[in-house]
C-alpha cells in the first residue's frame, strides 16, 4: 500500500513540474532604431540553457516558471525577463553607457575612445535624430565643446559658419569636411547632406588632425554615413515632419504718432518747419514688420532601405525638404532633394569593396539681406506714417528727398519686384578597396569624386521707385553657369603588430593626390521682352550695351601629399602617436610649394595602473587618462588663388591709331615668395569617468598659434599699376594670431528604477583671441562696413581679430559749459552741442581726431557653452538643447542715418534737456557727429538660446504587430526662445568674415519652428 501511495505522489509531482515549463519567444531589437539584432545571447540564469537570435532577431526558448531569462550582446545593456507564462515578447536593448570601447575616427584609421590621445568630439545619429536640424552644422552647436556655429542668415538654404577653437586667420576659417574619406570642396557643402544619412560626426580639434596636413589648420570634421549591417533582413525606415515657421521677434519701431512727434522735435531742433503740425488721427499707423514677416511652412520626408547578407551590405535612401521663408514666402524659398547608395561587398576573405554615392539637387530663391537697402533694412527704416499701398492699389512710393535719402524704398514692392533662382546639382562619392595582404597588414585604395553644376538667373525689372538708386531704367537678365569638379586618390597601408604581449604597434603610411578644377561663365542681356520674368532669358534679351556684358573664370589646383603615422601602446596604459605629412600645393611657386607638418600625441591611462586600486564597480573613479599633443598643421586656402604669378585679370585703356581702346592688363601683383599658413597646436587634456562611468569629465587646455597669415593688399607704390580696374596689391605672409583657452565637458547618465532614465551633458569653452603680428607696413588690416564708407573692424597687433575700432562714447553733453570744457570735436566735421555724444580724448591732446579711435568691442565670445538633457519614461522621451554665447559684441548698423527714417523706441529715452539722458543723444536735422561710428552703436550680444525641445512617444510593439518594428511620433520646437539684451533680430548671426563679421545691417532672423513628425521602421 505504501509503495502505491509513493508512486501516485511521484506521478502527481512530475505532472505538476511538466505543467510549469513555459515557452518564451519573440524578437530582440535595438531601442534607438527598432532594428532587429542577430546573434543576441538568450540564456537562463543558473542554467546551461540558452540560444541566440537569428538573422531577424527572433528567438524561442523553453524555461521553467520563475526562471530569469537574460538577453545580452556586446555594446548593449543586459536585459532580464522573469518567466511567468508562455508569451511572445519584444525586447529592446539599449546601447551601454560605457563608451570607452567605441571606435573614434582619427583620419586614415580609427582607435577606441579609451585610447584616443587627441582632443576629439563626436555627435551620434541619435543626437541628430533628437535635434532634427535642417542643416547638419546646426547639430554641432552646443553639443561639441570648442565648436561655435553661427548663422550667416536665417533664410532657407543659407550657409552656416563653423569655427573650431576660435578664429585663427583673416581669410577662410572653415574647417576641412571629409565625408566617408572624401574631402568636400567647401565646408558649406556639409549643409547639403541629409542629416538622416549620417551615422556619426567626429571633430578633430588639435594636433590629432595633423595627418591631414595642409587642410587641417582650422580643424577637421569627419562624417560617416549610414551603411547596411551584415545578416540583417531588409529594413525600411521612414522619417517625416511638417511644421510652421515664424520670426522669433519683431523690433520695437516707432508707431506713427511717436514717429511724427520725434520728427517734429528733430526739425524744430534744426530750426526747420515741423512736418506734422497736427498729430491727431495718426494712431499707430503701419507696422511694416507685420506686413513683411509671415508664417511659412516646412516639410521633410526621408525614406531608407538597408540590410545585408554574410558578404554584402547595402543602404539606399532618398530625402526631400521644402522650406519657404518667413520673409517673402517662396521668394526666399529652398527645396532640396538627395539620393544616396552605399554598398559593401566581401569579395573574398582578403578583399573588401565599399562604395558610396550621393546625388544632391536644390533650388533656391533669395532676397537682398544684411546690406544697405536690403528688405529688412527698409522694413525698419520706412516710417509707420506711410501705408503699403496708395489709393489706386499700387505700392506706396517712399519720397526721394533729403529727409529719406535715395536708399529707402517700400519693402513690399522690393520683395514683389525681386526675381531670381538658382539650381544646383552635384554627384559625389567614394569607391574603395581594402586588401588584407597577410595578418595585420591591410592596404586601402580609395577614389573620391565630385562634379557639380550650378545655374543662376536674376531678372532686373524695369521699374521706378520714385528717384531711388534702385530704379531700373532698362530691364536686364543676368545668367551664370558654373561647373566645379574635384577628385582625391588615397593609397595607404596599415600594419598592426603586437610584441611580447605588451607592445602594440600600428604603422600607417600612404599618399594622397587631389585636384579641383572648374569654370564659370557670367553674361547679361538687356531689354527683356515684355519686361517679364517669364521671358527673362539671354536668347530673348537682344539689347546692346556699351559696357562689357560677360565674364568668366577658370581654375585648376592640385595637391600631392605623403604621410605616415606610428601608434604605440604599452600594456594598454602608455599611449604614443607620431605623425608626419609632406604636402605640395600648386597655389604657391615651385620654390615654396612644399611643406612638412609633424605632430606627436601621447596618453597615460592612470586607472589601469596596478597602484590605482579600483575595488569594485562602485569606486569613485572608474577611468582616468591624461593626454597631450603638439603639432604643426597648414592651410593654403587663404590666398584667393595663385599668388605667385600675375594673371591678365585687370583692365586698361590703350591708344591704337589715335583711338582710345579698352583692353586687358595684369591683375594682382604677384608674390613668388608666398607660402603656407602654419598652425602650431598644443593641447593638454584629461578624461575621467566616475561612479562606474555614470559621470564623465573631459577637460582640455589649448593654445593654437597661426603663423604666416596671408594678408592681401599690402601697401606698395602705385607706380606698378595697382590702381587699375581688376588690379590689386600683392598678398604676403605678414600676420600671426593666437587662440588659447580651456574646455570642460561634463556628462551624467543614469537609470532610476525600471522605467526612468536620464542623460545630462554640459560643456563650456573659454577663449582668448589675440593678434600678435601684422607686418604689412601699416600695422593693421581693416574690414567690415558701417554707414556709407566707414570700416569698423580691424586686425591689429595686441587685439582680438576683427575687433571694433572707433570712438569711445563717454556720455551726453548736458549743457554748453560741458561742451566748452571738453576737447573740440571740430576735427570730426562739426562742433558739438548740448545733447550730442561726448567722445573720449584717448591720446589726451585736447582735441578729438581719428587718432582717438580705440578698441570699443569684440565680436568673438569669451565663452560658449551648451547644455542638453534627455529623459526617458517608459515609452515617452523628452529632449532639450540649450546654447549660450557670452561676451560677444555686435554693431547696430541697420538704422539709416537720414532725418526722416524710422527709429527703434529706445530713442524715446533721448536727451531733451539737461539731466534727461546720458545714453541717447538728441534728435536734430542739423549737422552732428553722432552718426560717426562709436561705442554708441556697439551692443553686448551675449545670449542664451533654447535651440530645441522635443517630446516623443514610441508605440508599444504589441500594438503595431509584425508590420512595424518601431513607430514613434513626436512634437518639437526649434529655436524656441533667445534670452538677450541685444536689440537686433539675431545676436548669434554673423556674415562669417573674420574681419567685419559682427556688423548687423539687417540679418534675416533664424525662424522658430513648430514641428510634428514620426519615425517609422518596417
């Protein structure tokens, strides 16, 4: 009986155990993209049970109830799931917070983030996805320390300027941009790449970039585009957003009543009859900014297909963006289309092929901006007493008299009568082969190419604005056609070898050949049929002109380079790298066209030393590295072309048979001794990770000294013909600029509980810029434009490059006694009166003269900083990015100095009698010196901008079934708000010129964008 009872109990227990076995199945995907991950280890804790995901990320495993199933894969955080019942699940693996093993590009190779010995910044595709920039450059602002991105205009399609660790030259200060190993002809071409095509961006800021020699003085930006993954089923990704744009601010101009009262006072102070005897009924009048600014749509679509097998990877994508302007609508619109294909093939075990091709096409229309007489310049200066249209419905004409001058016109008429378009097409890409000769030695051959064609057309309609300088007496059409080409050929070998299990060497040696060439043709035709844009074509404009109506250019530049690099690693703790590059450029004479660029970098990973006792994962310091670098880098892009020989680019008059005949003559005076600009870069830095890599700290001190700056128009005797049209003085190596500063980047990433995680990052860069030499005979080099003829900016020894040079305002004269006791201003044009600006007698000679001009401002910020914060809670995500610029000044030059022009409302605080104001001068139609460039027109343009704020929600995979691997919707605002005291539209704008870039003549503001979008993966 007992044996039977025991048997029954045994059978019951066995049946119960069998019933508790459950089946877990599903798919493992990457959290960031929703793409499946093949090869993920699926194991059961405290058991030998396990499996791996297949090519599509699918898995099935049978486990006992209560077991803990672990999903692990290199580079991703381990995910655990407790088995309670049979079910189908979707597992999302998140990239690990420990980024030390990430690969970082360093030029012709890569290294791990742990072992990199230079100052390097990176931007991932995840950051690009959060920011949703219209142009790629915008993603660098505030995300990489030491990098400052300024807008040249907020108009659709306009260029941005990238400055890495300050401005080191008086010429082209753009960094070199290399996409998949190919050097872009211009840094501005980076903005034509579809941001969704980019996998990551790497910024080389110090001597680490010396491997690129002649192109690296301004820093190097390395762009890697997305590629397919091996053993991945074809996946489709679709990204879309649409939105509305608007201006971030409108300046407080005077309304009609305020304007009329001010004008009456001005005329009365000038002893003239007042123009508005009766102010009743004027009201507020026309708000011209309300008339000019409008809400404008923006739409973006991006579609990609990627995948791979054991031997082939592929990625194909296309994008379209359509953006209208907040000024002029489609008259300042931009439309861009791109197509890209990337293909990788393992031909055999030794030979690999990779190719990448990008086609870009865009159309752009523009309005006159940031100039005397531009649309926004006129918008601010046309008074509110005028209406947009007259009684007959035609555009109101701004009077042409001494009160308004001949530059101010109706901005609505200006927009309506602006006709132009520009069409651009470019095909560029790379084709490369990697061959593994034997273990450790790989030879790479790569060809990069680019061919671009542009066609522009501008129609100058016959029109009268009432006697203004913009009146067009005869219609014309300007056409231009350009063709620009370039190629690069790289051949280099990399050999890796380890000796005695402690000495790791990587040898890299190679050569690079580059050629860029092109031509352009410009022509003008007169008397366009029917005075119409529809007929604006050279073939139809048959009018004749006495002046030359066509011009052209042609160029052909080449470089040949050889380089080598040795990387040494001893026991994973002591790092050393040495580089040398020899460059030869046809931009210089045969005697001076060769230059050598050496550099050395080193690092010490202190945290791997035996004496550095890391007790456990909760130790305070989990990683610590010291590093330093010094090197010499070069630039040949600041000479405006070949400087060593004279070309027939000038014009002259000759007498033949007693007849005066026009002809050609020599242009710029040649300088056969001109040579490379040379950047000597020093960097000392430290990388520290704390609390199991949750906290990261990167600090750098740097000094970048640029020698032999090429300065144009060196003063020479006019007897050699520099005054003729098309001729100019020579360009010589005559300047030195020093940038020094400190960078600090802090990051904190953590997970609180099961559902909440956050990532916070802050970076700040302190910068000092100083010109240490201008050896051109005068000691300075001027630039910029203020008013009609003044140059407000200078490059001069002992000052920041492009600093503002003018008279220092010391307040306002309150009475005649103060005027009588002050230095005379007669040398400036007229004597001062009570209510006028008091200028400082800098040299103390008792009179105010041009010798009293001094440093009155600096357009270069003393500090820039960025802050970004990301929250994730369950399926919700929130991101915000903030950027700040501190200490930069801007010149207020958008006010036309004419009696009847409108003003901003700060003039309501003007001087009207003793003690009324010490900051804003009186108004008068009489002669004063108040319009002369002085610190009165220089403002603090420091600002803090909320660049982006985005809230997203990822749909539960169970809701989307097997059709969608990821579906995310989001709302976002770009350029949400700017905190600043600057009165202009955009404190962060700049023309991009190192000398004169901080002069605001009516910058087109960067719009605020309200967007709604979706990211969908199939």
